């Protein structure tokens, strides 16, 4: 199933989140690590601290495993709505924001 997801990101946790996304920690998580990584690469900042993205999930409760292992540590106020197909939210790249706030100095 495909979900349109909206959540608030925790700016103070962004550098740690980026590190886990890029060091293999999340990508190597089974069964959903690669989908989490791809989803965060697609995510857009739609308001000052809100991101939106589309994600595939087969949990009985949408994103249950993803939330318990990753998202609940770095995001809040998550809302997932089932949709028919992927879309592209309007906004700035969340990935670029993560890169920027994680850069040394």
C-alpha cells in the first residue's frame, strides 16, 4: 500500500538522523530500511518544520515498524493516509536540509 505521510521533524535530531541515514544503519534495517532511506530522499519540507513524502508499507497499522524503529526518534505528529499512487509534494528538499545542518562548521 502507498501512503502520503506528513510529520514534523525534530531539528535538534536532524544531524543524528542524517548520520543514521547515510552510515548504513537505517538502510540495512530489514525489512524496510531501503524504503525509509528512499522516502527521506524524496521528502519535501512543506512548512517551517513539516515534511511530506510518499511511502510503501505493508504493516497492518501503517508505518508501524518504521515508526517504532526509526521515525518516532526523529519525527513527531506523524499522519499517514492511504493513496492510490505516489505523488510529489511541493517544497524544499528535506535531504538537502539534512545535508546542510549536518555539515561540519
